[in-house]
C-alpha cells in the first residue's frame, strides 16, 4: 500500500514556502548584561527628576482644581426658606442605574408641596457618580458637588442620610450656591460643621 497518506478532512496543510524561520539574534556582551536597558531607564528617571513636580503630599496637602463638571459627593439642596428642596417624586431613585438611592416619602407639613422625604439615603459605595439623579430631578434638589475626598471606616458611614446630605449642602454653598468650581476636600468621617439653624424643618 504505497502512496501519500490521506489528509483528514478539515486539516489545512502548511506549505514549505509559508514557513518563516526566525534565528536567535546574536547579543553583545553589554546586551547580555542588560546595560542598554538599564541606561535607558536611568536616563528617563533623571529626565523626570528635574521636571516640575506635580505630586502633592496627600492628605496633608490637597490640590485645588478648577473643574466645573466634576461629579463628587452628593448633596441635598435647600429651598429659599431653608427647607429640603426635594418633593419626593422618586425620579432620582428611578433613574439611578446603580440603585443606590432609597427614599421614604411622607405627607408634607408645608402647603406648597404634597410630599417630602422622611428618609433619603444614598449609598456612596454603590454609586457610580453618573449624574443621572441630578439630571432627572425636576426641582434641582439633588446635586453632585466637586467634593472628592470621601472616606469612611465602615459601610454604614458611607450611607449618607438626609441630614448628612444637607450638611454637604451647608458646607459647599458657602462660597457659591450652585455649581461651585472649586474642588476641595471633604471627609466622610471626622470633624464636620454642625448643621446651622434654619427657618424651616427638614
């Protein structure tokens, strides 16, 4: 039984002219000791050593950035009477893709609205800071601030309730009530200013 072996169906034969042979390059003594690579790395290091430093000693030093569209920690805005501006329409909770907003609605004690939030919680660990809640709110009650420093020792501390969200408003509205372009630090734990007295309830 002579002749060539039968090639199974589906198998592609490689022609000799399609085979490329790659020979191992000859390395010099310096290349064998990686000297060119080491010198190249040291050249890059020395070049950056004499450039302008952009690193700050955080958290002792905090960088102030001018970014108006930065989306940081949330806040609940107050109306002109100092009350929480939210009308408990659930638009932000519905629009949130991360499902990190939880609202409990109640009958409003004020005549200019039907409902107000008895409970308003945002899980800052679950939030993806997309800004959909801010876009969906019909009364501009919820807003993402330029505050970027957000820390906590437990998961519970990272769930911002209504009181904490109003504190963020009181903290960030001192310089500019809306769209403050100055990014400063905000600690989720530690010293925070007390909630100032207002004319209305929460």
